[in-house]
């Protein structure tokens, strides 16, 4: 079982929808955002009407992506994180500890569906648990609208607020052409030339502070629907995007799509990442976006991918731990499955070799489409995740 991406806080108006595509299975667990008209930017980015995640899906068999030549020298290595911490016993829910001391403080955007619910439902008996376990956690901010001319201001409003607070924002650009392989979350820029321009505008809003960029969920792992030429062109554009983001802000950490441990083999995913320039244009990889695979499994998978990828030893990985506290549900149970739990709280202090951060890229409680409309906040499901039942 696998999952793709889910909008947590999408800048610009978005609506969540289900996404399921044909293939050798279903590798995504939730709806991702589709874009609608975007509001005029203000001091803070507009709040989405819904966020979304892709449904669980497996990639269709396809030829191994051809490697593209790299013209960029490898990026400088970074220090490795502390030695790996002891592995949790199988079957035991993962601890939802607060952010570990000593790591960079991650940014919590002040506008989200869960915060709206918390502010409006102070007397609800579920309020305290949802507020403390979900609403108070930092989460990613998604930019799912193809909005040339507006995206710079929207990005800057987030990065400037985070910098003023002394915190690190997590940003998700999500506008690659042929997004979601034509599924329910289809959209994005009209072509790769337009996307290159859009990502340049996105990069112009990064500012000079620390920032984490989760670059285009599913853009690499879910690319087997493209022809060889289309895939090569997309990968070349992703490599350019990484270079553009770093040129705009050398302190930005850019992570490329590695799917998750229940999808492609580490060797296949590494080959695709290499073709997309992840070794020279990125700072590492991300895994498990909107999925439920356990952190230990994702960390082991990420290290296998990084080993197969090669490149600078400082390349690391970030893992979406938002809903993986009880591990994945039974095969085929992808839509707001029961018995799931929150995973590790977002932190940059993981104690795991080559694992740079645990992030909440998917906001817990935003529905896959069964507990509520896809992408909308479902307090019953949020409460179940917070309780772990």
C-alpha cells in the first residue's frame, strides 16, 4: 500500500478530491488538492477550503527512467545527524513526543482548517485533545495553485512570518504539469516552460532564512504514466527547480520525491532520483507523504535509497510521520482507515542517521473522503487519530 501527497495548509483556495489511478495496485491513501480561484494575497496567505492527499496506489510497470546527464557539481556535504536511536518494538504505537530540544524550531502556520475548528468549537469535548495533539503542531504549507504573478507574495508572506518568529517553514510546491497522472488531483502548470517560470517566482519568495522545500510530491515516484521523453523532460525540469531554489536562497533545503517503503524498490527509486538531479540539485529525499508506513520502515527505506543514489554523504531524508503511529492499515483500506494514530511529532532532531526531520506534510484529520468530503477537516477522524483508536 502506498500514498502520495496531501495538502496540509494550501496557499490559495483548494478543494480536496479523491485520486485513484489504474496500476498494479493503489499506492496512495488520500485526496490531494485541486486548485480553484486564488484569493488576493494579504499579510498572510489565504486559507484553503480544503486540503488533500492522493489515494493509495501502486505504480504501473514501466521502463526504468533513463539517467539524465548532470552539469552541476555535487553540493557540499552536511554533517550527519547523531547516531541512530534504538528501534521501537514491532506493533507498539510510536510515541508522539514533542519536538526534541536542540533541533531547528519548525513553523506552525496560523491559518488552517484544524485551527478554524478549534477556534470555533471551544465547548466541544474533543477540543482539548485535538488542540494539543494536532492544532499546536507545525505542519507543511502547500502551494497547489498555478498562480503566476501571485505565488511570490504568497511564499514570502509565509517565509517572512517564519523568519520573524525564528522558525523554519516547510513549503510544498505542487504545480508540476500532468500532476497526478491525470487523476482527480490533476492540474498544475500548462507545460514545463511555464512551470520553470512559476518555480522561479516561487523561489523569489523564499527570502534568506532557513526553509525546507518538499519538492512536488509524487512527481518522481508517480511518473510511470509518462512516456520516456515526457519523464526525461519532467526530471530535467525538477533538476532545474532544485538549482533555482538554491540559487534564490542558499539556506534552503530541497528534498526530492522518493515515494515510500511500500512502493518502488530502493534501486528503482534511486535511479529515478538520479535522473531527476537529486544528487546535485537537492539536499536529499522525502518519503511517506500522506501515508501510514511506520517511521522505522521509512527510515530504513530512505537509507537504502540514499545508498543506491550515491552522491554527497550529507544527503539526508525527511519523513512524513503525521498518521503513521500505528503503521499501515490492512491492504485496500486506504480511505480514513480506522485504528490509525498520530506518529512522531514534527522535529529536526530525529537521532537517526541520515534522517534530517520528521514532518507533518499531511495534516491529521483532513479527510481522504470517507469521514468527510475529501480534503476537509473531519473532527471525528482527527479525534480518533489523536486517541490512537
